């Protein structure tokens, strides 16, 4: 095996080939230009080509592919949301994820783990029960479990939280809750899109969007001007900078969300554990690292710096939940940008600018929505009206006072 | 940012403060349209850059304003709200 790996490493022509091409120059005109080479933009390009036969598409990424929220989340996939529109949408995403490794012919390390949302008070347990009932009516596998069930599934957990937090009263249990390798999702969609003629341009920042009579006619980039009638903004944390180019106002504010991984351990934690009141979510990756995240940073910031205060507080809460962990080392920590909306729901669909489509408001819930947002944005762009699944998520809800009110979102206090 | 300067109490650790969001002028509610009101209620600036924002010093109960760069997280100045400055 090591010899095979060595030979593979020394060979100049790798049998696998590159995952996608890097075109030397930008074209003059595209049917659709997608700003942002993260999971959402890449998925939208893939479904535009595959479902709708639109192949003349360019993805413009100012950094590197999958380097934003796609590569910075904690890779949890679930659909046990609280509102009907939210739960339906994320359930459709879970169903796409389940078949995605085969569809894209790429191992995404998608593994069903079971997802516990811990309740530390009777009030919290009541909300979990509410969520479970909403989920059940929509056919989503989700129910409330007692502390004994949690202890049986996760024997390492300390139900009293070391006496430093309120004890665990129960949990919302969601067996289909999964994790996947987030980088692989971006790469696989990139390869799938590239194979169908989509061009991926990294290191290409958009500097302006050209409008005529409130319609898109082109995009200015660092590498020149491109003519196009349709632009999709899929840049999450950078959305306000893009919408300001077309004079569109949005409710989005940007906060960092921090996460970290520990050194790899033998597999011991099969489930995904979330505690909103302790600001912890944690799972064990297929490489053995514990991947853990906290809550949003408390003030607006468009910067991906991370802080010692975060690492200290998350580590403390992890040890409260799992007393076996104090000697485990933290390998690295990082931050991602969350474009937060008032109702913890995405802002997607058409806009008052003709030909300008928005896929934003991904806050702390973007990764799990990758396949379905790509699919629904592709159909929205083609039909020039919102896909039925995302009708409730339009930007116009903030003009019409029709907010969604999603209280099942991650990392946000309720 | 680890330390913020309260205009009353001087430099204090950031844990003593709450963020109150960007400073925004309240429009005249007797004259504006529904769309303008919705714009005020919901829409925000969001772009990285210099922003005047509300902060609250919890132990002393002091609300004040800070001018902060939201891309570099540097505070340029902090000051108390004066009605006449924003008349």
C-alpha cells in the first residue's frame, strides 16, 4: 500500500485527472453568471445544466472553491425544523443528500448518526415536543426522548452536565440527522458542473453589476467585463456587498460563527449532540476528530478571525457534557461568516431587479441546504419566478410583513 | 476586540458590554409610507466598513455610541448620545 501511494504521488500524470478545468480567460457572454463558488453556487450551476440544459454558465469565485461557509461549517445535516416551510425545505434537502454520493459518483462520507437536541429545562422540552409534532405531520422522523434513552445511546454523556449547567431533562431525537464531508460536496458539484460545460473561475472577484432600466445586462470583474442577463448571488456572508452593487437593501447583518476540531480519536461518539443552552454542538468526523461549534459571536463583524475566549468557553462546555475529554487537545479553530436574517430563514428567489437572483440569508443553516437550494435556485432562474418550495423565503416578505419565524435554527438563542 | 472604552467608566473588558446594533435615525412616522416603514423596520446596511452603533455597559447601565470598523474590528471612538447631534 505505501508503495502504491508513493508511486501515485511521484507520477506526473495522475489517473484521476483534475476535478475541474481552470479556463485561462473569461468568455464574453454567458446565459447565467453565478457569483460565489461555494456549495450553493456550484450546486445551482450543476442543476442548471443537468435539469434545465443550460450549460453556458460561469461561476465567479473571488477566493478558492468552497473556501467560505461551505468549508467552515460543522457539516451537520438535518430537517427537524419548527416551521412547516422550513421543515419541508430541509427535508427535501436531506432526501437529495441521501442519494448524492451515487448521483455525483463521489464519496461524500454521508453518514446517518442520529441527532440529539438536548433540553435543559421543562420549557425547552416543551419546544422540542412542539418541533417533534410539526415534524411528524410532515413525515419527518423526529420524537422526544427521555434522559435514560440518551444515556443508553451516548453512555459517555454526563446528564448532570458536571453540575455547572442545568441537568438534561430530555431531548429531541432525529434519527436521520447526518454528517458529510463538506469539502467533498463542493468538489463533487464542481466536477459535476464542469463535466457539463460550466466554467469555474477562481480568483475572480466581481467589482460591479451593470444594470439598464432595472435589468441586469452584465458583470464587471477584476478580469474584465462579461455580458449576461441573469446573475445569481450565492455569496452568503458577502451578500450585502453584492446587493449594494445593484442598490438593493436587505435585512442581512453579518456575524462570525466559530468552530474547532480536536485531535483524532478512536470512534466513540456516534451521535450528533446539540445543546442550545450550553452553546455546543459536537459530532465525531469519519477521521475521528471531534468537530464542535458554538453560538454566533455577539456583535456584527465581517472577519474570519477566531478568539481564545471562544475556545475556552466551548472547551469548558464540552468537558461539562463529556467528562472524558479534559486531556484531549484542540487541533485548530476557525470562523465563518453568517449572513443573519431576522427570522432565521434564508432569503432566496427573485428580486425587484430583473435578472438578479438572490440565494442568501444562510446564517447558521446553509450547508444542510446545499442540494435543495441549488436545485430550487436553478428552477427559479429558468422560470424567472420562485420555485414553489421557496416561495415563502422571498426578499419581499420584509416589505409585506410576512416573516417566517424559524425557531429551529442552529446556534441562535430563542 | 478585547477592551472597549465606555465614555463614563473608561476601558473595560468586552465581556462587560452588550452590542445594540447599528445606530439608525427613527423616521417621522406620521408622514412615511408603509414601504418606507418596512424598510426602516427590517433592512440594515450589513456591508463591512465604518459603522456607528449602540453599545451597553452592563454593570453601570450606560448606553453609548461607538464608531467601529466592522471589517477590522477596530473602534475609532466612543461617545455618549447627544440629542442635538442627531436632530
